[in-house]
């Protein structure tokens, strides 16, 4: 009887194992069947499916480049006006390699020149045989006494009239008061033309004298006003040569920054501003610097 019971027990265990295997759904690939050892009943263990929640996210695609390599970035000229609140600003950037304006904002708006007219006085003085050292000092430290003397000796308003005709300056006019050379009327477009003429058409001697003075501009003018606002403070390691202008207070505070920037004087940069008289030279100069900084992307160094 014991043998018979043992046989039935063994048969029952085998049938149970077979039945367990048959009951496992064949369509569940994550289910593993473990056979019982030493006659133990078979059992099933379901492997836990892992959701891919811990996978790193797919990297975002790189944003498209806004400019082709080697080409200057685009500057939103209209946004420059917001950098001079309650005032007026005009800008021209001229690329001498591309031979075109790369930035232009209100280029024909009229301003009083302040000391920018000294470039025309310098051209006339050198033509008349004035010693180069005198001209260089007038420009590099923006010496008003030298400018006033040369203005009187060389014809005053006629200096502006002659050079406007020579260079083709459409918006440049002599001052209404013949003795006030700083009230000469200018535009950003005309100042850019003056630099183009200076770099490309005047005699080598005059060009060398003037450009040495502009590249050697001192940090403070002869009147003590700091004249490194605008281009010098904005362009970092780029080479610059500048003529700055400032005046107050016949209705506004004038702060201008003009010159050439980059290798081989590639870029002509002109920033003219008229600001409220309540603005100080320091704060007004900072605004001119912010405008010039916004132009740096348009000044590739090569």
C-alpha cells in the first residue's frame, strides 16, 4: 500500500508540474518558469517590466546660427535709439572692405558738431602749411584754443564751405554765428564721408598726421573732460582712432564718438547724440558707450 501511495504521489507531482507549465501564457515574454527541484511543485516568477523613465532626455538641437562664419552680425538699428532715452542718436558703420554701410540709423539727422569740425580745420591747416605738431595737438587733446586760432586765421566759416564742396557733404553747414566753430551743423552720413575721404583721398602726409593724432587721443581733453567714452570704452582690444565731441548747453548736451576701428582701419564708426541738458557728461558718455558696444558684433576684426 505504501508503494502504491508513493507511486500516486510521484505521478501527482509530475502532473502538477506539467499543468503549471501549460497554464503560463505563451504571449508574455517577461515571464520565467522555474522548475521545482527535488520534486517540489513548479512555480512561475514574473520579471518586472522596466519603463524607460530614467533614460536621459534627447539633446535639444543646436539653434541655427544667425550669421554665416566670418560675416558681421546683424545689428537692430532701431533698438539703438532706446539706449539714449529722451534724446536723439544717429549711427553709421561703414565697412571699407565691403564698401557699404553695415549699420545706419537716422544718418541725415542734423547735429551741432562740437569738436568733430576740428577734422576739417585740420585738413585746411595742413593744406596751408601749419606745423603737423600743432594740428596733432589740436586733435589728440581736443585743444579749443588752437582750434579757435586756426579757425580765425584760415577763414572761419569758409573752411566748412570749402571742404563740404570738396568732399560732397550734403548736410554740413557753417555755424550761424561765424565765431562759434563748434556750432557747425553735421550729420552722421557726412562724418562717415569725411573719414572715407581722409583715408582714401588726401595726401599721404596729411593722412599720416591726422591719423596719428586720432590714434593717440588722450584719455582726457584739454578742458579735463574724459574723452574715452563711446568707441574707446566699447571696442575692447580692437584697434581704434577717434575724434570725440562734447558741448553744452545751448538747448542740449552734445556727445559724439567717431573714428575708425579694426585692422587696417576697416570700419568707420560714427555715433552722434543730442541729450537733455540735465544729463551729465559722465552719464551721457555711458549712453554713447552702450550704443558703441551694441555695434561691436558688426565689427569683425579681420
